[in-house]
C-alpha cells in the first residue's frame, strides 16, 4: 500500500511545500490526509505560500494543529493579506515605491497566528526559502523571526516589497526555487515528499494586463518545478503527491474550503492506492532491504 511505502522512505524525510498563493489552501487538505495516515516529517521546507503552511504546521502539527490551520485558511479573506491603495499604486508606477501593495496587513496576519516565534525554535526543523535579489540565488532561512522570513518568501515581485534581512534583499522564493530539492539535500534530507498545489486549469486567456502577468508567471514557475522534479539530486528520493488542475488563481483568496476538501479526498484516495510516482532513487522494502523503483 502507498501509506506503508511512504512510511518506509529513507530518513530524514522532508515535507517540501511549493508556493501557489491562494492554492496553498490545497496543501492543508493534503496535510490532513497525511496526519490521518500517521506520515510525519523530520524537516519542513516552505516556499512562498508554502512557507506560511510549513511554518504554521511546524507549530500546529497533530490533529488539533491541523484543525487550527484548516480554520485559518477557511476564514482567510483577501483583505487579511492585501488591500490596494490608489496613492501607492501611483507612486509605484512613478518609481517612488518598490511595490504596488505594502505588506503590513500580511504581517499583522502572521503576527496574529505566529507571534514572534523564531525559526530555530521550531519543534520540527524548518527552512523558509526566499530569493536573493542581488544575485538571483535561493536562500534557506533557518533562523530568526519566522514572520519576517515568510514575508520575504512571499514577496511576489512588484506586488509586495522586498524584505531586507541579514544584509540581503529578499523576494519570493518561487522565482528561482519553487521546489528546492538542492536545499533539501543541503539540510540533510534523504527523502522529500512534495506537497504540491494544483496547476492552473486550461481556460480562455485573460485580457487584463495584470491577469496576463500573473497567469504567465504562474506558468513559468510550474514549468521550472516540472523540470526540477524530472532531474532530482541523485542522492534524494523524491515523491510528489499529485494534485488535479484547478481554476483557482494565485490571488483568488476566499475559496479555500472547497480546495481543502478536494485535497483531503484526493490524497486519501492516493494513499490507499497501490501506485505512486517516485523520482529516480530507491525505497526500503518492509523487511528493511532496499528495492529499486522504476519510473
């Protein structure tokens, strides 16, 4: 059974949470199914919206914790994270602001649920991935204030302001490392379970400039993620939990309930199946020996 095979993955096992904006709600349903199957991580790695989920899960694991995360997402409103201000938009267009929206509402939201917790104090080791705007490299934040790290990892270019931290200027981690398998290896993981979000469902192309920009950037991140999964580090066993396409877009906050329910149902069915895809590597069999896995 898939559940048994997941439980037999080589340790340490990392849960890797890619980004996806509003689609991050899907990851909550996946976590509920994994918790019900008693699949637990040794390491949590989050990118963008996935960084928020990884951090919330770090301090809210177990059945009661998952219930709290579920409630957070189901009650999340757009105004909790972003509010457009015409004056700031004008200043951003003229070069007097680094983003169209400030991040104060997002910070208030994170403080409400995480307070001033520090990453290095996480009950499960945690890494939040951002992009260094100076050199374009992925950065794993493994200490310091968790909320500030999440603000850096979710700083979608142009929409939210970059975060200045540890002498670096940081933006959304999904720009260069939406599925940071190399970082998982650097942090000591031997297996990685990818808590995927749905890809965008095909639809009529948008006509508004901002919608075109968001959709195009989403496609770019998805394509980079697929390439990463096709060429994983040879020393890392990688399993991706499948997610069906969705019409929900990055900023469509407020439709979390159905996404969570769909994810729980899909992942529960997947866990009960006899088959799952695994990147090149090996998985220990039930008796402790190692068997090859073909893809």
